[in-house]
C-alpha cells in the first residue's frame, strides 16, 4: 500500500487579517508513505522508518526518530486518540521538504497538517475536514508558538488561537478563519503536559495511552476567491525567525481606537484580491489596487 500526502506552505496575517486570513502557496511538503502489509511484525520503533530529503537549501536537520519527529508525533497523537498505539507494521515515510524552516512560510503549520492527515490515513479513521481542523488546532496552535527546546516539556492548549496557517495548509487557497468560544470545561485546562498529548520521549512508552481529544468545532473557515492574475512573491530571509520571537515584538495591548480602525478593513480585503476584472458588476470598485493599498494602511 502506497500513498502521497502534500501540504502547502502558507503566508498568514494577510493585510489587516492578523491571525485570521491565510494564503496557501505553491510549495508543498510531501510525504511518500509505503506500508508493507505482508509483514506481521516490525523491529522498527513504533513500526515506522523515516527518511528525509531536504530540497529547501537551508541545510537544517530534522530528527528521523518517530518519537521525536514533529510529523510522526502528531500522527501518533491522532492514532492514540483512536486507541491505536503505533503505526501499521512496516510503515515507511519519506519526507520531501522544499519549505525553508523558520522563515515565515508556515513550515510548522504544514508539518502539523501533514501529521494529522497521516494519522487519519494510516489509521483508516475517515475523519471529516472539520474534525481534521480540530486536531490541527489542538496541536498546531500549541506547538507553533513554543521554542523548539520546549517541545518535550509542556504544550499550551490554544494559547493565542491563531489558525490562519493551518487552515490554509489544510484547505488550500485563500482562507479566512474564525474560532468558537470554548466551554468552561475546555477553558479550565489551558496547560496540558506534553506527555498527555504527544507520545514519548516526553514521558516514556506509556505516554498518551488515552490523550485528550480536541473539543468539537474549535474553528471554522471560509474560502475566498483569489484572482489568478495576482501572483505571490515570497521574500525569504537567510536566517531563522521563530514564530515566538516574531510575535514577541508586538505590543501587549492596543487602544480601542486602534482596534476599531484595524477591524473595519478586514471585511473588504478579499474583494481586491479576488477580482481584477473591471466588469460592469463591480466597475473596479471592488478590485481597485488603490482600495487594496488603503486597506493595508491600518494602525496595527
């Protein structure tokens, strides 16, 4: 049995759509998965072998240990939520990655989505897209704000709740997102030990025996049109910028006037990015480049 999973990189915080609007780009993380069904036992840890092909040119190394690799640990979380302790016997995963790590292209979001899709596929779970998003948010919103050194310590459950990268990577295209308010029971557990969420090495072989499942309906999305005439150009720095560090430069509070001035343009952003037709139906009022420029001039 063989199959391929592709998840795109993404650009988030489009214009005033901070933590709300994301755009999938045409650079894909790829998992080439083979499961040898004829074999009944495996000597591999968690029945899984990982190989890695770096096409990003960044030269950064990733762990090939399924206990440590982010993609396989996320997949194992999904599997263990459904009483499956390991991968199917003799699962081989070849990762092809052209996305530079830590450069603002949603590499962590793409990896989290790939891991959730991998767990769903090898576990034959048949999860809906909406439920897949719940799993992505349960893991994605926690890990992506944490320094890499803290991956084996604690995971913070929905700390800042910004789903724009993972929604774009999961659904593709130009995506707006919003999140539901959690009920008191979910809010009561804002910090969950990583050993309860992801498998070892955080807490040994018995970690995640029955990890907490995501609440149902954490987030929702809406896909917008994107004009094919508009092309994206990504400027990639030659140094790593961790998400936590980038977000750390933002003020902790904003004035009411700033928030209001920032909120008004969000509704109009999809218009000029979805239409360059100058047709009789819009007369350029929706797709004016000047309108787009004005929408991007918010105070925040």
